[in-house]
């Protein structure tokens, strides 16, 4: 009997007990989650919440758009032209691109860069995060959340499709390692740009709000910078408490912000220029470029700030729903923003010399209204920053789950809401960088030179990925996908080109952050690939370590490899003491208890097992070799999480645990109870209470120690340095199991040396 003959366990087998019953993050089945988000009642309720959580960033952009667009007093035609471009940018990018198209490209309700990437990989039939032409495990494609959208979801194989453009693209991507690498690199670059934006958004929003102190007081710029830094530090320090305690106030603050903006805008339009509505005519945008030429193109970087924060509407899709986000923007954020910008434009028509402080200079009704508005503006700026910070946490977590970023500490701040997480290392790095940004740039006008490069670059990436998804997921006609790519690719490209012009005068900071994060991600990918190759080269089979004498001597026992995946409950009749050392032939001592041994491979034996048998000659009476993997779906249903089978020797079992990239992994007491239940179903002679006693459960883990292979040529030295860089990075990062809720007092960790 050889381990290579072991067949794959049957997929989709339901456990007779509820595994991980304490996992409150799932809230039941996916269908139950979807039901809570459908209908007019839930959609309107979610729309109110979305207005605060999602649109706080774009909602606070009136603080600095006009001051970042004009460096000198503008003419009336320039004000009308810039306002026209602001109106049509919001309309085309947010409503047409995101609300009508991008939001429909969800991954079982989840949105964002990695959700879109996972959706593409699933339809193509490749593994997310892989730079090799690997295909998903056949058992995984039978998952409910996987097969609901995938062409591989049918047990009979891929569904037949016409030979469309999408079919040719799928086939090409499936076969090309270069294309897979380019796709993954694009996703990693987009993630890096988001992290750059996550540093600049709090700086721009808070600094823009606190600037109001200078408009009606004599405080210096140093005071504004100092107060802004203090608020930013407090904002990042309270992240460990989670958004659950302050989240309910988000929507009321942003709604109040919109109301005050509308009141101010209506007053300014009625007082200064009631005909400001004529700027909606695209002619004024055309005239703006005719009058200003190259300087008009350069000023687009300031106008672009009116649409920053749009990506949040897609990234936070999983927390709300598509109808809720569409209602929130079309009925709340969009009309409020349009009226606000028109009101500011009307004020500038009569007061062009105050363009540097447009937002606060146009506030009417005396000091009482002004300072109330100032407090609301500061609170709204904090909400906008909070949304970007938590969004960054979610993106980094998804990146880690798919193996595209070094592991950091992930703390869940809510027992019932999966999305509320806190990443201490990421949080404090962002805080330090944000404080540095405020200290260096000091004003929103100068900071505007750094802000926008990352966002505009990410929007281009979203357009490209969305176009690919239209072809590969929707099988869309070229008459739909190509116009989408040309129209929005042109708009995004124009804005990206004008933002690139700001790189020497401040945009370098965002580019530097994005490049650093991208380099770390690429190095992690390189090292992970090399480490996996080393593990594969050192893997061993079960029969090279252990031997069952009843099979070796021609006994009548049924070969376990032939019963894998059959009906659960098949008895394990071989005595537990019948395992022998394959090298010496000596019997293996079986000590009481349950050993959960983690394994990188599904079918090979854990390398650690060979060391334990060779050095100590003993094993627990029950050994479960656990393989944990992330699947290209957001959430795996509870009854589909575990595949369980015998491993071919007495008392030896295999468990494959599947988790989505949004799932929390908890391998505590509930998991042990599920494992014990499966073992007892196969071997009824075991007593569950004795097997699962807390003092008899051991988690056996290995920590890889990586040693670079010496370079034989000069060209080999770059590889050695890359391996050494990855080794240093891996020593500084957390092990995967550190976030799996493994009981610390039951862990047994052994180092294993591998040459890379």
C-alpha cells in the first residue's frame, strides 16, 4: 500500500453535528444573509448606514476641491467650467461606472479588488495567488458558494459555452503563466495603491477640516498642524476598540454634514448667482479647456479630488448590498454633493479672491452657525478617515488570506460582525506615515499634490479588471465591454496622466509608499513559491514512515485507501497498536490522547511525523493530520468546511479544512469536538469524553527554518539575496496558526530546516 493511491475524500458531506457552532461570524447560511439585504425595507435601512460608512470620504471632498484646483483667483468662465467638470466626473465615474457596472461584479456579495480577482480566478479555473498554471481541487469546486457562480461548479465538469471572446480569454489565461503573473501583479499593485491612499486620506480630510480655525481666528499654521496631528493620533489609537462602539454615529454625522452643506449652498446660490445651474451644460467644460489649454489639463488633478473615495463603494459591498449603495449615493450623497459644489461655485463667482478658503469662507449666518459647522466638519473628516482605515484593514486581511502579503496580527473587535477587525502593526505604521505627511505638507493645497496619484491609478486597474470580468464572467459582447473600456479607460487615463504631473511636487510620497508595499508583496510571493517548492521536494509518504503489519503480512484488513470518501461510519477495525516503524520494523508505542498535526500537503505525510517516529518511537493513539487552505470564495458554509477520512493506518486520519478569504479560522474547542465526532463515527470503540479531554489534546506544529542554497554562479547571487530577504521577513511575521485560536497550553512546536 502506498500513500499515492489514496483517493480524494468526498466533498460536501454534511456532519451530523454542527461544527464550529460558536462561529457567530457566518450568521447562518449565505441565503439567510442575502435575505436580510433584499426588499425595500432592508435596502433603505442599509442605505442610511452606507451613507455614513461608505460616502464619508467623497462626501468631505468639498473641503478642499476648489482650493486644490485654482492657485489664483479664477474668472467666472473658469468657475463655471471647473464646476461643470466636477458635475460630470461624479456623474460618469460614480453613477455610470460604479453604480451601473462595477457593483454588479460581486463575488457572492463581496466586493473589492481581491473579490474581483477571486471571481476571475474561479471562472478561469486557476488558484488565486498562484503564478503557476494550477487548477483548484475538484472537491473545492463543489462548495455551494463556489459553484453558484463558477463554470466549474457542475460535478459533470465545465458547463459548455459558446466560443466567445470570454472563452478565448479564459483559455489563454488558464494556460499562460505569464498572463497569470501579470494579473496577480496588477492586483498587488492596486492593493499597494490603496495603502498609499489610506495614509493620505486621513491627512487630507482632517487637515482640511481643522483649517477652518484660521479663517475666523488668528491662530498660526503651526497650531493647525499641531491640532491635526493630535486628532490623527487619537483617531488611530482608538482603532483597537473597534468601529462597533462609534459606528452607529457615522451615518448621523455624515447626514448632518450633508444637511449643513445644502443649507449653505442654497443660501449662496440665492445670494450670489442663482443662474449657476447653467454650468451643467457640457459646453462650459469644453470652454474651460479652450481658455486654459495645458494649465486646464493640469488643474484636473484638483477636480479629480471630487471623486476620491469612490472605490469604497465597491470595497464595502459585502457589508451592505448593491441596492443599498445605489440608493445611498443616488438619493443622498449625489444630490448633496452637486448642490454643495454649485453653492461654492456661486460664492466664487462673486468672491474669486477667496478661492484658497472656499469652503469655510462661504459659510453664512454668523459665528454660531460657523462654529457648529466647523465641529460637524471635523467629525465628518474623522468618519471619512475611519472608513478608509477600516477599509485598509479589510484589504490587507484579504491579501493575507490569499497568500499575497506577509502575515500580521489580526484581532477581531466584534464577536458577531466578521468585518470588524484591527491590525495593530498596519495601524501604527499608517499613523506614523500620516503624521509625517501632515508635518511635511502642512496645508491641503500642498497635500493635494500628493493626493490623487494612488486613487487614479487604482481606478485604472478597476476598469481593466472589470472589463476582463465582463468577458470572462458575464461572457459579455464586445459591444458592451469594449465601449466600457474605451470610455472609462479614457477618463481614468486622463486623470491619471494629470496626477502623474504632481509626482515631483508631492505625489512621490504616495508612489514611494505604493512601491514599498508592492515590493514587499512581490518578495513574499517569490519566497512563498520557493518555500512551497522546498516543501514539495522534502515530502514523504506514509508508508515510508509507518507500516501496518496486518496488510504487510497478507492480513484480511481492508486497505484504507479503498474506503476513503465512502459512507462515514465505516469501522476502523485495526488495533491501534498495529503500527510499526517502516525503517526498523519495531512497533510504535501509542500514548493516550488526540494529536492534531498540521500539514502543508493534503496527501503526503507531515515531515514532522518522520522526525517524531524516528526520535521517540511513539505516537498518540489518535493522530489527525490537518491541512488548512483558503478557497476562492468569501465564505464556506459550516457543513462544508471539513473533509474527513482515514489515512491508511490505525488511528491515523486526515482532515482538510476549507475557509473563504472572509472567514475567521477558529480551531479551538468547537473544532476539536467536530474532529472527535468524526473519529468516533469511524471508530465507535473510542470514547469521545476520553479522547477530547483538554489535557489529552495536543496541537503539533512545525516552524520552517529556511536556509538559502549557495549560489554557484554570479547570476545566482540575486536569488540568494532574495531568499535571505524573504527569510528575514518570514522571521518577523506571524505564523499562520497564530491567528487560528489554537490553545497555547496545548501547542507543541518543532523547527524544520529547509534549503531554498
